[in-house]
């Protein structure tokens, strides 16, 4: 499983780049929402 993932990443840097960008955006949104909730409740 991991080897096939590595192979796909090696063959497709564009897909990896897009995936990383999407992951960063999701994490940023999560952190932003968490900050809002903390401000509301604390």
C-alpha cells in the first residue's frame, strides 16, 4: 500500500502538490474555525 502510494507520488508531482495545498487549506480552515469557537466560549 505505502509503496504504491510512493510510486504514485513519484510519478505524479502535480497531484501531490494539489493534495498538499488542499490539506493546508483544510487545516487552516479548521484552525480558523477552532479559534472562533474558542473566542465565543472562553
